[in-house]
């Protein structure tokens, strides 16, 4: 996923939308499950498309049981 020309969420915004903690979002980013972009040295931004893709993947996985 490309970080250029995308709309982004902060970690806090993703956590609120997914109803999980910020630490969970950081873990998803660290695991490579959720694509992210580094802004400066410390600021992580997650493309909106990456969040939508993740939600679709989780919904598909959850319904497969």
C-alpha cells in the first residue's frame, strides 16, 4: 500500500474505530497486519484503505468458522 496521496488515520483514530486499545493497533502495525507509514521519526499514520482492508479480512475470517 502506498503512503503517497492517501488519507490517513492516527493510531488513536484507528483504535476508536475498531474499538480496541491503541496498544492493539501498535501490535497490528508491528506484526505487519496493518499497513502504516512513518511521519517524521515517531508519528505513525495508517492509510484509510489499510483499515478498510483489515476490517474486510477480519470479517471474512470470522464468518468462515
